[in-house]
C-alpha cells in the first residue's frame, strides 16, 4: 500500500556510491580549472598594467630637456 502524499525515494536519488564519488571529483577539478583560468587572467592583466606603467616611466625619464630655440 502507498500513502497518499508520501514520497518514495528510488535508488537513483541516493547520490552515493562510485558515480557520486566520480561526480564530486569532476566538480572539484572543474572548480580548480575555473579558478586557475581566473588566476592566469588576473596575473596577465596585472603584468600588462605593470608593463604600461614602466613604459610610461621610461618615456618620462628618457625625454631630453627642452632647449629653447633661437
């Protein structure tokens, strides 16, 4: 007999076992991959900003003083 509103869980709803373990490992690998891609993008952006800053400093320091023309 079944209850009127009772939910019955099947084996598929348990979420455990070997496939649950594989799913958890893949989720961790996916999260680490996303974090790694974000870290690389941030470091490239920071390197680009530092390069632009150093180029600007070299351009300012490398300019000869303006001599008056007669």
